């Protein structure tokens, strides 16, 4: 991969990792579901008038929009309001990889090998460590926060399955045209959970920082991030591009510690090492299994 392309990949994962701090800033001014609704509204307008609809069914667009909007980001924002720190949220949400694998096994008959079982075991150990501290301390994360982020990760995995069933499509166009379907449930939840007055007052009284956070969610995190990431995947093997995504929780923890003063206790670092180690092992599981098979065949 040329140096310029590597820098682009690092720019994307930097945006995705530090975005958890931006979410926290946005939640200081907007109720969670309203914040998520505004995010997806700006993923629709004005882009939908300039980007052609992908050749997939309306049902797939609707399923993706609801899972990604109300499921992943709605629940993630709700958790991050007061039940989980940005650093831990950036780490836990990555277990969507293993939820995706589990759904592929259950629904599509995919098979997994021993390396992937080991990878899952490492990630589960990391999440269990986080869960133990959520129950015993509740300072950086509460049991509710852990449950909400895991549910958000499961929703993300469901959205991944929808994309997988759609085949090869323009990811940016898919997101833009799916985003309208996220708006009705998000606005309905915003008014039902937070109340009309709270939503209206938040929108009316939001500062430059709040609106910048909303704009960054749509333009920086989604439109820039996904378009560049898929541009790279179209030009390089996934095995070359994908490993850089392991830096997302690293940037997430670093940004939260630097900008928000999130404490980095030893247990967080151990949990991060377990989860990231599991993600890395899963990423290279196919290569590892192939290598073991070749060595056994040549023995």
C-alpha cells in the first residue's frame, strides 16, 4: 500500500476512534435519540439528491437503516449519555465482529475454525472483565451501559448481515439511501423517551459545539469515513486495509483520556488487550488456519 493510501486509512480510523469524544460533546447538548436522529438527517440531506440509489431492494435499505440508526447509534448514544465512558464504548462496540460471525454461522451456515474460537474466547474474557468492574464499581461503566453497548454491537452485526445479503453495492450510496428509514423510529423514540419539550429546547438552544458535533457525525464519521474506507478496499486486499481498524479503540481511549480525562486503570488496559488481541487473531484466523493446514500436509 502506498504511503498516501496508508495515511488515508489512518485518517479514517483516527476519525472513527476520536469520534467517541465528539459523541460525548454532542450528548452534552442533545438528548441521545434526538442526537442520533439529527445525525442521520444530515446523512440524508442534501446528499440523497446527488447520489444515485443503489440497486438493492427497499426492504434491505429499510432494515439497514433501522438497525444502524435506532439499533446501533440510538442505543450507543443512550449508553454514552451517562452509563459508559467514550474509551470503553469504543472498545466494547468492536465485538460486533463476533456477533457478525455468530449470525453468519447461525443464519448462513458459515463455519469457523479453532483460531476463531480462541479469538472469541479472548474477546469474551475482555468483556467479562469489563462486566465485573461494571457490577463491582460502576464508575466508568454500569451494567446498563454494558448491556446497551452490547445491544448496539449486535444491531451493527445485524446491519452487516443486511449489507452482506445485498452483495457488492456502493457503501456510501447504501448508507445515504438507508438513512431515511432510521429517522421515523429515532424521532419517535426521541419524543417518547425524552419528551417534546426537551427535544425542541435542545435544538433551539444548541451551540456551535453541539451542531458541529452533529455535522461531524454525518460528514466526518459517515460520509468521509465510509467512502474513503471502501475506496481503499476497492484498491487493496482486505487483509491489507482491515488491520488498521484495530487502532479505533486505541484512538478512542487516547482521545478520551486526553480530552475528557478518562482514567486509564490497569483493568481497562488488560480488557483492551484481550479484546483487541481477539480481534487481531480473528482477522488473521484464515491465514493461520491455512498455514497450519499447509504445514500438516507437508509434514
